[in-house]
């Protein structure tokens, strides 16, 4: 039994055709599937078959007369315009690293996809972005249809399926097939859409109407995906590349990327890391961007793969599931909004506070990492000057008994001050190693977006968080101590050099007179 669909998938206006130049797309009748429904839709978006009729049949003689045949006939031959994939020995794949065997949808897309994309974008087929979108749409949309139609599983056979998926486009197309006991309803089938022939039954008309509905469903979803990838996904690539290059503005270690707005970044980031050969030690672990309201900031952990639920470095366990004041108290950072229970995303009231939250959550395994340099420098200064001035005080004390009491007192004060500073620095260092520290730029507090093209998009202002204020305070005390030590040492050296003598004291003999 055969029937014909007269321009069922044509654009609203169709040129009149003579019998001689009329193109016909042939596919099988009976139960339809997503692959041939999409294949027909795609062909109707080409210049050659844009005005073609569609015939659904399995009769060889009728198929032989068709201009192009998809998903039936047992032949794959581009020259003859035959695109079936059911025959023995068929192993055609898309190439470019894809290994899934093609269905009729994949075959048509492989040979006509660039033309279809170029027509949609009103550009030339050899445009570089056409190639990018051609591969992207296959990966994200067409390949799944190929795999499902050919019975290719997404996971190893020995893996246990935890749940079933019946909301994918292939399943939705399959659900449009008439049920075995479904009555014909003339109110829901527009028979005027079809070319009626003497051997066309009501069941044929119903099946044709459902096939038209299925082809339209999957076709519109294809166009929707193509429009998204061309209008939103592809333009985001340049923005991700720029943010990746300037990531050291947010954090000296390059672990944080800041976007001025939300955009699709995951796949671009992984592609760019591969292109730029960014290795694991310097790969970003967090991404910051404004939320939908524009008033708060989101922090999202970079996954280990674009589609993975596992993060390179999730937010700290102690913060997960907390909100508002409780989050601020536990993290030590004001302005906390929430951290997801899995630790893959969180929100803060200000970008700067979010940056501190991120820094506090990092675990940098190199002990002398950039975030710890201020504390390390402080500890080194304290150790060096303590040893030096302890020796200087001892020499000063043994130089004359008259100054013994004063020098002992000053030595005690010096040692107490050093102990306090050492204790504070050691405590902060321990806290830094266990829960994170401020970035290398300890005055970092927020990033102010700049619209001036000649300047970096973010500048630093001074308003550190409580943790960073502690670090700054200890560091400032350390430098103050260093300055006082310099003055004391200078005075001591001058006193020793000049041989200053008080009444009743002879320096050289170290005795009273």
C-alpha cells in the first residue's frame, strides 16, 4: 500500500511544479521513527528538495521512481541519492572522532547538514562557523538519534540501568504512532493536506498526518537547537576565552574565572584548555558570574568534564547546605546566601566576598603557594630579627652592668612581642592551610566592572574581609616590629662605635669609677 504526501512539509508558499521536474522524497510507510522523520525535514530545508513531495511506501517500483530515498531500500549511495542504513555491512559513521553508526538522519545530515546550516545563517557553506556548528549539532542532537535507532547503548552492557528515559525526542516521536486500537477521528486529521488517491485509506491518511506531526516536532527541535548554538552558544566562546586569559586578575593562582554575565561556559572552557594546553596545576576550579537579578553573585565549581556532576574542587564540606547568617558565621565571610548541598554552586551578596569564600575553600597542595607568601615572609622576618636582636641585647647587657636591668626588661618585652606575633602568624598559617587564606593580593575585596575597552574589565579596591584584615594586621605588626628593630640596632651600633660613656662608667674596663 502506498500513499503520497503532497507538499506536507513545504514552506507556506510553494512554487508550482510540472510532473517532469517534480522531486519526490521516498521513505517507508508503517511505523515511523525519529531518524526518517528528521531526515525528511532536513531534506525539505535544502535547495534541491525544498519543494519536493513525500511518499511513504515499501514498494520497490515506487521507491525506484523517487528522486531520493531515506531509511528504506537497503542501499547507501550518495551518487544515486539513496540513504538507507539497515543493510548488512553498513558501518558508516560521521567521522571527526564520532564512532556511532549513522541512521538515515545522520546520513542526510552528514551530506546536507552544512548547506542547511548555511541557509539558516544566511552565510556561505565554507564559513568557519558553519563547520563548528555542523559538528556541535551532530554531537548534541543528531548522534543520539543515530545511536537510539541503531540500538547503540550509552553505557556498558553490564551497567545497571537506574531509571528509564522516555522523554527524549526519539521517544516522543515514537509515541506519535497511532495505537493499534486507536479509532480514526476525522476531526483531528486534515485530509485536505494530503494528495488523495484511489488506494489511500483512512488509516493511511491518519499515519501520514502523524508522520507529518512527528517530522515537524523533531524538525522544529532541530532548528531550535541550531538557533541556540549559533546565536548564544557560539558567541559565548570569545567571552570565555577573554575571561580565561585574564583569570589572574581575580586570583593570582589563576584558579578563578569571573564573567560579567552568565553564559554557557563549560564546553568552551574545556575546549580552550585543550587548545591553550592549560595543564591540571593551573586549570580553573571556580567560575563567578552575576545571578539573574544582577544583585548577587554565583560561584560554581568547574566539573571534571562538561557533563559530569563531579567537581574539580567542590566548595568546603562544612558550608554545604547552609544559608544566610549560618553560612556567614561558618565561613567567616559576611554576605553569604547559600551553598548547595553537593557543594557545586553557591551564592554571595558581593563578588569580592565570593572571591574570599572561594579562596577560603581552595586546597593548594604546594605549601609555599602564592596565597601564603605574606605570612611566610612575616615569619621569616620575625625569626631572623629575633635571633639577631637577641644576640645584640646580650652583647649590650654584658657590655655594662649599669644597663643590665633596662636591657633585660627590653629583652623581655621584645620576646613577648615576638611570641605574640609568632603565635598569631602561626595560627593564621594553620587556618590558611586547613581552610584557605586570602589571595596573594590581600587587599582584594571586590571587582568593579569597567566598560572602558582600554582597561581591564575589573579593578581592585581596598575593603578586605575579616580573615584578610587579620592577615593584614599581623603583617603590619611584623613590619612595625622590623622598623623598630632597625632603629634599635642602629642606636646600639652608634653607641658601641662612639664609646659613649656615662658618668661613673668606663666602657673599655666595663667597671664603675
